[in-house]
C-alpha cells in the first residue's frame, strides 16, 4: 500500500489472507474504496513493498512472494500518466 501524491489516493495491491492470494488493485480517496481494473497487473503476492516515486508521479511496487514461497524481484508501476 502506498499514498499516490499525484491523485491524493492510497493504492493497495495484492495480499494474502489464510489461503487466498489477492491480485486486485484498490484505491482509497479518503471516504471510499474503489476496485480498479488496470489493463495489466502483477501476479498475486504478499509481503511486497510500494512507494510513491515523485520523479515519475507513479506508485512503484516491488518484491513479495507467491503461494509457493518464491520471491519476486520485478517492479510494477501504477500512475495517472
């Protein structure tokens, strides 16, 4: 989860709960969560990191692991541009 300064929203991707690995993207505008439908998104993961990159006005997601414990090393971006 990371705060997107360009849009003023919080962006949430993925996660794990019990036996479910999530691959969905949500944004929080301060009053409501909205599920997003990006044209492409990374595989489901837990334990990754997200941060806002002011130079590109995007949220960058990195790392995490899948249901088999394999670690991801790629980056994905979310942004309004």
